[in-house]
């Protein structure tokens, strides 16, 4: 079942998008047939389709979807451009979504076939990139920490569900596992929507990798107690100076790793590096609805009227990052390399 599900994380079939609804995992395996721009934007904002590299691929396919819908409904160029912009704007922090959407949109003057070809190429490249990044990261860790079984700590979901292929941070975990250089994984639950508990634990179980789930608040203490040899996370945007936006809760892991003297690695494709954003203070941080914190799956978890602060991401300063792993390079942003 899981293998089939992962084959359907995101695909283009018969002129529309097929996507795995990640909001109902692990309890259900539900596929979404997305035929309209409205449906895609809703799937992205509701986190049915999520993960920075996967969002890039979804945006690419979304352009093809918009062109097809526009042909059916007689849109003019202005309307088509507005619909493409809606896709690019659906999640403001993840730079991959805007980058791949705009890249494929540049092919619109060449016709539908050219747009679809460009969108499918984004998917193909995403798979290749994830494997190269995973192998590079595993090699870096074994060279740095020794060729021995390592325990690693991770946050949110960064596997095939988020990236296609092997994933980013979780792809490195998989590569370590295949090298017999992995002891276990500590997985943060990732409040408020539990992507770590629901998605990462599900992927690790299917891969046969030993893992332990931890509440987010316990993570820094567990790191301080020597439960992990390294922390590996993904990224939604990396600024030109190396500051990194990732799922809320990442910053505390970086602080704990620095205090405990263990490597803190960010794994992300080159497309996540945003040279147009000088530093983390200029990365837009998405603020999500308070109901995600005050309730869970519609069940109240706080008194009526409770106000909430619900940033989807935080910013980890470059000087706390040991290395950024991409498919092409290892970057040491703490004064050693320029991005």
C-alpha cells in the first residue's frame, strides 16, 4: 500500500494533477483529482500538497493545469497570468513554488505541449536531485563523524512525501540506512499539524528504519542528553547569507545542537537558495489560522475565544548551521563559504 501511495504523491495524468492528500495520512490513503486552479490552490493552502520541493513540482504542473482550464473556458492572457500568479502566491515562504511556477509559465507562449513538457521535466529533475543530495549528505556525515551507525534527529517531513524521490533531510537518513550507517532516528512530532508524527514516522516505518517519536518541547533536552549525533532538517527558503526558513521548531534544534557540539545540517536543493533575498529578516514568514493551534481535527483544545500565534516557519541564522547540503555542493555558511 505505501509503495503504491508514494507512486501517487504527485503526478500528471490525462491532462490533470493527481496528488496524495497528506492531511489524512496515515489513517487514509486518499488521492485528489485536481482539474482546476481553484482546487490546486486549495490543496496547497490546506497542506494536502506540501513540502518545498514538492510545491515547486506542483506549481510547475499547475501552470499546465491553468493553460488547459483557460483553453476550456476561454481565458484571455490577463486572466491566465492572474491564475498562474495565484498558484505562485499560495505559500509565500517556500521559494520553490514561485520559482518553478514562473519557470514553466515562461513557456506559455510556446503552447500547451511545451508547457507540459517543461512541467514534467521539473518532476523528473526533482527525483534525480533528491538522490544526489541524499548521497552527498550521507557521505558528508560519515566523513565527519566516522563510518559507524549514527543516531540523527529530524523535524517535520522531508521524505518522498515532501520532495519526490528520496527526499532531502529524510533522504540523507535513507542513504545512511542503505550504507548500514544508521542506528536510529528521533522524530519531532511537529506541532501543530503533526507532520513528523503522521508523515515521517509513516515513511520510516515503511523503510524499516528504527525511530522514536518525541514531542517538540522535549527535543532540545534530548539532544543535550546525547540521544543524537547530528540534526538534519530541510528548508523552505535559504537566503543569500545562509539564513534558513524551515518548519517552526527548527531554530530551537539549531540552538540545542550548537550547545551540545553536534552538527546541524540543512538539506535542500539548489533551487531553495534564494539569492534575491539577502538575509533571513527579509524572508516572508507565513502566518496560519489560529484554529490549527486552538483545535485539532475540529476538536477544541483551548477555551473559546483563545488567541493564538501560529507562524508556519522560523528562521535559523546561518551562524548556527554547520553545513547546507545540496545536490551539487556542501556549503559551510558560518564564515567559510559564500552561497
